[in-house]
């Protein structure tokens, strides 16, 4: 059975991801979502949000910290998608 999250993260196949506390790219931006499962990542106390995860690096076309993947999704999908933690 295929994992439904794989379609969501295909654009990050083989990507280098950096474990980090969540960072905003804009002063008006208060959260991001895990690209795989949609869980909220934020440094604010939102219900059910996570304060850290894996973010894209400078090698991503959109730049660092643009896409986020939560820790559980990273661990569960890294082998199949080919992610590398840097």
C-alpha cells in the first residue's frame, strides 16, 4: 500500500534537509506546514504545532527554510524519498 504523503513530498526527492527550530521568512508569517502531512510548525503556542523540524537548505530553488517536514515524516519517509540530513 502506498503512503499518501509521498505525492506531497515528491518535489523534495533527494533533497538535503537541515534540522532546525522553525524560522519565519517574513515578519507577518507565523507558521508553516509540514509538506508531507500538513502539521503546523511554529515558534508560537498554536494548538498541536511543532517548534522544530527539517527545512530545505540553500540548495533549494526557493532558498533555505522555505519547505518544512516534521520530524516524524522525515524519519518515516527519508529512505524512500532519499532525504539527507545536513
